[in-house]
C-alpha cells in the first residue's frame, strides 16, 4: 500500500503564499501520477492539480491556474504544491492523491490512494 502524508498547511493572509508537501512511502512513488484536491466544509471535493509520473505533464483546475504550481521530486518521494496569491476562497483541507492511470484524471474516483489532508486557512 502507498501511504501519503501532507504537510505545510497553515494560516495565511490573502495575497500570501504557502508550499504544501506530500511524502509518499510504502510503494514506488514514481509509478504513480499525483494530484492535489481540496475540500471546504459543505462543498464537493475539488480538483486542484495533477502531475505525471516523471513530471513532464501538469494540469490545473481553472480556479488555480496561474497561481498554483505542482511539482515532484522522485528521489525524495515527495509531491509539492506551491500556492501564490492566495484568496479566501482557497481555504480548505488539501489532499494529495496517487493514481495508477496513465491518462489525465481530474476526478477523485480516478485516484487510488489518499492522504489525510492538511488545513489551509486564508484570512481576508
């Protein structure tokens, strides 16, 4: 089983930045495409970003394009999400997830393993 642990969440003022990390263990990290999702109270889980196995292909949700950057380090078995120009609407629990599918998937059902999430709070 692949185990994923997110970190880096916290409280940030609007316009600020955060860098989230997701450490993978228990499997071969490089075998999986990785994604970030977020979920705010009372809302559906929302796609944020995806990165291919090596990192050559990156996909972003419309609401974060131009502000967030997904990356990975296959030596450290770690996934990252750099979040800039944060808005109050970005506040949510952020989850990293792993997918064994080759095709780009932007729905939660396409991901096989999930972390426990890390809280991001953005003050106005």
